[in-house]
C-alpha cells in the first residue's frame, strides 16, 4: 500500500495510548499515523506495516464513566422476569460498554455529543424456546431478547457484536 508522505505523520504526542493488537500490551516504539487516524508500527507506512490499536485517553481512565461494568440480575429481577440494562456507545471509537445505573445517569448528564446511551429491559425468566399452544406461536425469552437486540442495534449499532452476543444470557426457566 502506498501512501504519500503528506498523508503520514510520524510519532508525536497522542491523546491516549497505542496497543499492540497481537499481544494487547502497550506499544512504546516508533509509530506513524495516516490521514484517517490509523496508527502503524515504524516510521513510514508500507505494505508490510503492522497496525496498532488506539485507545483514547478518556476510555483508558479508570475514573471515567465509560468503562464496562459486569452486571447480573438480582433475585428481585428474576422474580419480576426482567432486568434493566444500561449501555453507552462512543461515536469516535465505536466502542459499546455496559454500565451500571449510576454511570449511565452520569453519561446522560455529561451530554457529550459523541456518546449515545440506551436503556433496555432484558427478559430473564420463562421458557427460553418458542412454543406452540393451541395453534398459536408464543415466543420464548431468547426470541424476545433477540428482538430487543435488533431494536438496540438501530440505536447503538455494534451492540449485538460487542456486548449482547447471546440472547439466552441470564435466562432461567
């Protein structure tokens, strides 16, 4: 791949850090950026250049409200049959994270134009598979959750690939 020197920028300070995608470790060597914001190892871009992963500073900050939070439904949620899940997407990086209620509210309050938030109801109890009763099809919880994923994809594209991969997650019969 040929890229004119005018479209390349060597080294310098960046607002974040670079990671080696193969090892996941921080990259501290020489790097070059192209005009699209992609980073590569070395001091010039060639067909053999190895890409680097850029992590913006606010995403790597542990005090940030934009970090993935592992949540599980409580006994109260199972008794109710569903639990509320909160998500946010960074439009600059395309990263989608699951949040707890406090961080979700903080994201909404910050009002950053490049962040979108979403709150969904996730079904956790009932028959996971579809069933036919008296000739009528009753969708199971997996089908209901898949519909939730499909609707969420319209608002936060990428949520199904990054977070909501399994429509049967947390489901019990």
